């Protein structure tokens, strides 16, 4: 993993884009033949690493409580954007 080489680079992966990406992958996974699903999971795994890097950058210097609030905010974004999943599914 090359996250340690990122330093202060411009890692940005907004929560809204992440939620829509995950929902798009879920909908596509549902439609994709079984033998291609592993490729979808591999692609999502790479994006997930990017999201983790962005989250670490956003939360590196904040308190545990602030970090927990941010995680709750992430869950609210997924909840708010759930109609995107329903529409695509």
C-alpha cells in the first residue's frame, strides 16, 4: 500500500461521491453475471482505499469525538442518497 507516500498531496474524495459510487457498484453488481462480479469488487476495493486515504487526511488531527461525528455524518449522507440506489437498482 502506498498511502504512506501521499504526504500532504491533494487527496479528496467527498462523501457524496463516495456514497453514489458505492450505490452504483451495488446496482451494477446485482445486474452483472457472476463471473464478472469479482472484477467489480476489485475495482471497488481500489476506490475504497482512496476513500480511506481521504478520510484519514480529513480526520488526522481531530479528536475522537469529532471523528465519531464525522462517521455519523457519513452514514447520514448514505441515508440521504438512498433514493439513488433505489433508482439504479
